[in-house]
C-alpha cells in the first residue's frame, strides 16, 4: 500500500513539474519589417534635406508628399531638379517619410 501511495505521489510531482512548461505563452514574433512604399510624380522643390513631389491622377485630387533626404538616400540616373518626373522609394517612420531611393524618370524640357 505504501508503494502505491509513493508511486501516486511521484506521478503527481512529475506531472506538476511539466505543467508550467506547457502553459507558457508562445514566443512573440520578431517585429515586422518596415515595408517600402513608392510615390511617382513631379518634383516641386528639392534641397539638401528634403524633396517634395506632387502626383496628379486624372479624375482625382492631386497629392503632395515631402520626403527627408539622408545620407542613405540614393539617386538613380541623376539628381533631379524642379519639374523632373521621379519615382521615390520610401519608408514611413516616427519622423515622417524618408526617401531611400530617388529614380529620375524624365528631366524637364
């Protein structure tokens, strides 16, 4: 009788020791990578720190975005001037929109 009681107690202790590991929360996923976005339009203004682009779509209101230019910003083709058509690859962060790549599509005539 004593050995049955000991086995029963041992089974309860072993089962109780494994229970917390089963009830733990699953590991949290790594933070999602910031998704690149694109914006195409005409350059309205550009300086060393920012680039403003205006996009006009027929039948819709025009939209304007201003992008921060940093040391990581890359210019493909050439550095645009006012009235150039560009495509901007950017990310949105706490500080606003930051240009990663500016692709010159067409220079003004």
